[in-house]
């Protein structure tokens, strides 16, 4: 047969396939979300997310140790407070759950990189991401509160803050507050293109943050929009975002690619709770091979253009990367 081009030549064995991989991933690429619950000791399973837990302050070092063993060097911390009120004041308390957890983790593992989620929905009694004005979130009044949260996290020793609230102008406001308080070297990871998504369902059980009325469409993005993601991200960069993020990941691979092509900032993707739970549930039913699908979805996110990934599979994926099964 007269045929010069045979792509299969480079697929003939594992070694040559690995040499020819276009997408490279390493254990350094993964960030593990950790839920700290002020009201418990030990750990409580998150029912909708098999294998995930809320951790008490007495045991928050355990998931960190597991991360380090697996080669994961950073986490995203979420707090579950024992007290909620209309403005979410527990979110910026000096002895709040995240602030205490950060101090404990950094004392025990100074090199472990701790990022904190900056939002109010876990701390407000109505479950929305800011201060209410009637039935909507008051954007400008909320900025002041978010800035307090970010500064309190930095004061506790957080290495990076990650605002996930989607208020307008928050990145600039938080940057100014951090700088004013002497935290000019603390970077901001901006949840820039964060969509109103059904995929957050299991997280809201884990973090106890479901809104008590309405939904988050008044501040999170509409799933139909692509150009708006560029606009949102551009604003965050102008206001001082150090890292930009697209969230969720799997249904928004096109947005990840658009942002990668449009901007030069480091780009993070967040593979959210529903993405994890779908794989877990399908695997538990015997419909798919969990390990393969976990690897395939993660690689697709990096192939789309993400440089780092927040995922509940961080430890397993870091191991897979270490073995060269991905990356
Ligand atoms: C807080 C926040 C949410 C998630 C991360 N930060 C929930 C939401 O916006 O409703 C979702 C993470 C996940 O689903 O894994 N605002």
C-alpha cells in the first residue's frame, strides 16, 4: 500500500505515546478543596460526594497530610461556621473557622500552600453571597464585607485569597484593602467566569450554603454567554487579579479555551462538586470505569487550556500524574 502518513506509528507503544503527549500535567497542577466545620470533631462524610468529608478543627491536618503524601501541595479552604447571621459576620471573625484552620495548618505544615475561598454564602442565614437589600444582594455594601473577610484570612496566614462571590468590583476593592493592611504580596485568585450552575448542588450540602429563597442568577453568570466571560475576566485582570478562573470546568471547556487564548494570566479551572458526584455515581452503578473517566475529564480540562485544577480528585490525579498515567 502506497501510504506515507500513518498516525498510528506514534501510537504503537506506551513509551512513544507518552513522548508525543501534547498536554503535560504534573502533581503540582492540582488543588484540593477542604471543608472545615466548626461544629464537629473528627470527620463527617458528605453524602452526595462519596470519599469527601467535612473536617473538624481537631482533625483538619489529616486531609493536609493525605495531600502531601499524594504529592498535592495546595488546598482551597471552605468554612462551615456554627453561627450564621444576616450579614455573615462569622466570615471575618478573628477566631472564625477558616481563620483558625489556616493558623493550625500553617503551624503544622508551613510549606503547604493554603488558599481560602472568600464568600459569604456559608455564613449568611439566607445563604446568599452578600448583604441583602430586599430580595437582592446589595453589591456595593457587600464589597466592604468581602474585603474584611479577605484581610482576616491574610492576617491568619493564608497564602492566597479566592473571592467566589461574583459581586462587581470586588477584586479591586479587595486588592486595595489587602494593600492598605500590609498584604500587598498576597495574590488574588479571581473566580472570574463563574456560572450559575446546577453542578454546585452537592457542594451546598457539604458547605451548608444553599440559598433559602431564589437562586444566584442575579450575580453568577448566565450559561448561554461566552463573550461575557471575556468581559468579566478582563475586568478582574484590570482590577488586579493574579490568577483567573473558569468554573465549573467540564461544561465550560470552550470558555477555558477562550480565556487561555485571550489572556496571559495563569488560568485555573474548578471541577466542581457535581462533576465529581456524577463520576462517583455512574461508577458506583457500574456504568463507567471511575479511574479512566477521572483521568480523561481532568486531561480534557488541561487540554482546553487550564494550567491548574481545583478538584475533589486532586490526590488521585496527583498519583496518576506521578505514575505517568496522565501528563
Ligand atoms: C461559594 C462557592 C460555591 C462553590 C465554590 N464556592 C457555591 C456556590 O457558588 O453556590 C462551588 C464549588 C463546588 O460545587 O464544588 N460561593
